[in-house]
C-alpha cells in the first residue's frame, strides 16, 4: 500500500511539471520570432532588405504586433561584414537581436569567347584565333587572366575572380596545324656592297604559330664573295614540328664603285630643280644666248604640268635632262625603297617618252643629306640604303656645293647673283637653283657673265662628271 502511494506522488509531480511547461510554452506571453537568422550572406550589389519574418508578443491564444527599431546599415556596394541590431518592444517588454550581414563576392565573372573554326596545335599549344572578354563585378576586366587549354577536341576557357568564383566556357576545336612558319629578315632584303667590302650576315628570325621561336632551326644556303662583282642570293629555310616549311631570300649585289676624278679647274655646273615651269623657256633663251649647257633635275608635280615641251627642248638643245622626282612628295617617296624607285622609274619613263633618252642621273628631293626622310621611313635609314642602291643599279646622284638661296632664303635677284658668284670654287662648282622661281631665273645671265669674265667653264653634268655628294644623315 505504501508503495502504491509513492507512485501516485511521482505521477502527480510529473503532471505538475508538464502543466508548468505547457503554461510556459503555450500560455505565458513572450516574443515570437520566426526563422530569425543571426548570420546572413548576400551577394555584392544585390538588393538588401530587412531579414526577419513576423514578430509578435503573446501566446497560443493571441499574439500582438510589436514595435521594431533598427540600428545599422548595409552597403551592398562594399564588401565586408555589417552588424544590424533590431530592438523589438511591446509595452514594457523588450528583446534585442543582433544580425551579422556579410556582403560577399559570390558571382563568377562573365566570359565571352568569339571566333570561328577554332583549332589547337598537335603539340598542345594554342594559336590565338579568337577574341575573349571577361568582366567581373569586383575585379573589372579579367580578359588577360583567362586560361585556355585543349581537351578532347575542345578549347576550355576559364577565369576566376579574386574571391575564387570561376567560370568556364567550352568551344569545339580542331587539332591541326595548317600554318607554315614565318621568316623575317633581320636587316635589308637587298644589300649593296662595294667590291671587297666585308659582308656581315644579320640573320633572320623564324616564328611558328605552334612552336614559337624556331630561329635556331633555320638553315642558310648561299655565300657572298665580296671580292667578285655580281649578284648573290642567300636562302633561308625552316620547318616546324608539323613538317610545314617556309623559305625566303636575301639578295646581295657586289659592285665596283667608280672614282670620278675632278677634270680641269674652275668648272661650273648650273643645275635647276623642280621644273619645268612657266619660266623655263626664258631660262633656255639665256643659256642659248651664251651657248651654256646646264642640267635640269625634272619633276612631274603640279607646277610642272603643261610644260612637257620644255623637257624636249632642253634635251634637243644639248642640256642634261635628269631625274628629281615624279611626285616630289616626301611622305610617299621616302616611306619605302619600293616607293622611291617607283617614283624614280615613272619620271625616267616620262623623260624617255618625250626625248627617247634614258637618263641615269638623279638628285634626291632634299639632297642626300636630308633628314626629313626620317619622318616617313620608320627608322629604316632609307637614305643610306638608297645611295648604295642607286650606284649598284648604275645610276649616279649629284648634290650641290653652291647654294643660290632661292629655296626660301631670298627673293632678291641681286642677292641670288651674289650668293652664287661669291661662292664659286677653284675646282668644281655645282650650283643649285630652281627654274620655278622667276627671280632666280632672272639672275642666270649675270651669273654667266661673271663666270665668263673670270675664266670659269660652264658644263652640264654627265655620268663621268666629278662627284659632289653630301654626307648622308639618315
């Protein structure tokens, strides 16, 4: 009987405890927060909203709306952790909850790959025949960080931002090598050597789209014997790992430079550039009057057009017709060796068509010492090359050693006469004038008179005339 009473007391106590628990849980009023998160992660630049669900104060029978006070802000445009404090209150009842908001870089970059017929090399290297653009919200342009690898007939492009978010793009590609190596000559493809001048081999650079720099694999064929005049061809050949081959040549001309000794003394060579013009006929009349022969370095530029008959007259009256320039455009003729010789040949052909004479006498626009060519030749030292090439091709070029000053220094005829006569040499004098300037043409008769009175000979330039050449500055 005592034992039964003991169990009744235990059961009663348990019942009381259960009642108190139920009272506390379901009947005693309190704050109710549904799914409140103490730590929240949000992506950079995403919309941030207060992150708590319904909050009320009460029990199972009723729950009252509470007041909410929020302290702390979240800037989703800045990475980091932010603390937000919520204070919930109902009458005299208050509860405080803290929430940590983590603004994180959770988005991978965007990656675009553009290109057609993508391919990769048999050795696994990947020629760039595509365009890529990778942009990340935080790190900006990551295009130069993109990794590319070949896998099973595909190219896999991948890039990760600073937070480790990675994106991959897969593109179909062929495993093939269709491109032969490229051989680039170091130095000129045409070399001009005077007889017995040492030939220096500059070599080549060979680059392959799959193998990279393969210059060391280049095979050179051919030799230059600078002790013998002639044309020598050096051939460079190379093959890549796929068996594709390329070759290129360098041509070397070995020539004998002539020694043009000064003939006689007190010889004057009157030369006129840039014509013919409206004043050329007047000049020819003066030269004919005194039986003086001169040299005309001719052009076919705007000021010369319409005066082709003057070129024929110059030749017929025994003057030397020579080449100055067809276009007289520095930016064109000095842009490349090919441009220069195209221009020269056009003027040479024009003279030949008018006279039947193929002239080989040349004057560079600006003279061989000009530096303006540096503005157009991309650092190729074109004047040094052209001077050698003209000689090797059988041409002769002439500069001057007496300036008239008619190219901008003066427009006074008397000053032109003084500039020339006071600078005539005891040996060879090559005078520079322009028959496109009337004030310069008007000075010629007084120059001739002075020369005759002082024992000077007036001669036209020929292929055997003494050399008058400037120091080359380019």
